[in-house]
């Protein structure tokens, strides 16, 4: 039995009935994770830690605890704090950092019996989705190793090295990596999952999301980790609904709006364009109502997000100066130590991003760029709010292109990030968004992105379940 390929509910039920299966799971995960090092999926991985995780779950089951995630393997991006594993953010600056606490979602996962398989490789501090700035190497695509995966979590879920994974999403990195690797990903409403214990770079947009190979797994994990956190001031106070019981259609024909100029994205690949058009035809044929609407501000979202996130990163990453924790470069004076530490501790990409953030935060540029971007953000929030109030869902491609080749022209990082053209709007507005895997004519993964009103994660899970059922989705990835 391939335990690691079972859905969350089936796997947890099997483990609760027969806890000895955890020994088999430990052996399987150790083998898979070791093989996954070839793709550079993980930063922190220790087979002994996995064995310790299984013993912990065994004891909890023996004590009679209710464990809805008993034995479910979970990978965490390496900016989610864990008190027993390093949390590096993919940076030399934090290469040896061991947090004194775990993130709220880590505690919730472990408290429900999940197995932490390891900390996954990621773009340095989560800035962008090329994977090219990680201090620990580029995460290779499991589909074609000359391409990038976008994140270690996406690669691990795609290869069945883990059942589910959690990673942060600021301007769409979670959804972009999922699209590159052909898996499902859900960014919930801002504050739906506690952000306490997440090392973020743009606090007003960054939210942890979930990757999985099935809609039911997304719903099960969201139900387990969502909810209020009194120690997180950005946490939503209302309790979340029972997502796993809300997956059925309910007999209502879904409808969705599509931006009428969706095909004007920079670097839009012809394969992705044709794939999206074909998916629209298929959804219409299945009874879904599709309408094209004018959204004059949508195309500006990725530019506004670039300015705002850079300004926030300039502030949030200011403490990484070699004084209190993290990497330190020895120098002759305090000022020289600051300069040398940040010069050697950050990658070229992050230094350029922070320099841009410093520029738009000062002098006349503050008014010309930062405040203008914040006003644009307000306009986008109003525009999307009106659209979603009428149509319920917004439908776009997830990314303008499939996974770029490592070192190729699309892999080079730009401001604004072209990969975030479709994903940035939901992040600016704090809205939930889901990417559903589809495949181009060349059989490369791409994504359909659905965005819903704040708090309407259930609507996204429902449309995903409908698509999965209608297409009898069989994950064609490299498991």
C-alpha cells in the first residue's frame, strides 16, 4: 500500500485503526525524501526526526487522543518557524537560525497528528518564485529537471514525497509554484490561518496557503489549521466553517467573470493562452456561465504589489544586520559590520529588491510611487469587490507561462514580477484564491485561478471539487 499517496481522510483513518502503519510510513518517507534531495526540495531533512515524529503520534494515539491528521505527511516552507528544526528562509542570513518557538499552524498540525517531513527549499525570504535566489540551490522541476519548480513544497507534493504542504503567498508565489508543478493550491482569506510564527517580507499581503493533489485534502488541512488566534492581531475572529462538508455543488450552476483583456499579460505564452481558451469552452459546455467583464485596474495590480511589497520588505528585513541573530560578517567598525553583513548575507536579488524598497519609501518617490500604489490598491479592492458581488468568482490563468527553464529569459527576475500578473490582485485585496491544474498541448502543467469574496474559501473548494469530479482528475504528475 502506497500510504503517502492516500488522501488525507483515508490515510488518517488507516493509521488510527492500525498505528503500526506509522513504521512503514517512516521508512517510505525517509526513502522518498532522500531521493528528493536530487531536486533540492528540502533544506532541513533528518530521517531520525521523521522516526521521532511517528513515535510521537503513536503515543498520542495510545493516549486516546482524537487525531484527524494521524500520520499525514506535511512539508513546511522554510519560513514557517519550528522549534526543533532550523528556519532559514532560504537565506545565508539565517542559515543556522533555530527559532525558540513554533508557528501557530505548526503547533496545530502536530497537535492533530500530522507528521512533519521536513523544511522545504524556497526563494530567499519568499521573494518571487524562480527558486534561483535560495542559498541552498535551485529547486528543480520534477517534470523536466532543466526547468524550475518554484518551491520545494510544490515539488514535494507533485512527487508524492509528502501528502500536503504549506507555504506563504505574498504576490502569488504559492499559486505560481503550484501551477508550475501541476498541483492544487489554496490561498485563504488574509488572516484565516494564523500568521504568528511566519517570517514574512510584506506583512499586509503575506498569508500561508496549502498545496495538495486533491480538493478533499485542501479542505481537510484548511479545516485543521484555520481559526482565530488571540496572539495574532491579524487573525480573523470568526470560526471557519466545516470545509470538508461544503464540497458538494448543492445544485447551483456556477458562474464566473473573466477580465476582458486577460490575454494582454506580458510574456503570455501561446500554449497557455490556447489552454485557457479551451478550458473556458469546456466549462461552458459543462453548464458554467462565463462572462467577460471590463476590469480597468486589474492589469495594474502586479505593479502596485511590487512597490508595496518592496517598501514593506525594506522595513521588515531591516533587523537583519548581524547584531542580534543570524549571519555576521566581521569588520573594523559597527557601520562596516552592518554593510559587510548585509552585503554578504543577502543574495543579489534581495539586495536589489531592498534598494528599490528604500527608494520608494523616501523623499518625493514616496508620494510618486508608494502612495500612488496604495491608492491603486484601494481602487482594485473596490473594483474586485463589485465584480465578485455580482458574479461570485473571477477566473484567469494562474501564470502567463509554464515553468521557466533555469537560467532562461523568463527565469530572470524583474520588477514588477511578470509571473504575478494574474495572482497579485487577490493578494492586494486579501481575497482567497485557488489554482487548479490543467495541462498545455505540450503536456506541461499550467493553472486555472479562481478568486472569490473574502471568507468564501468554501466556494473555491466547491468549484475545484466540481472540476475534479467532471474531469475525473487523475494526477498525471511524476509520483
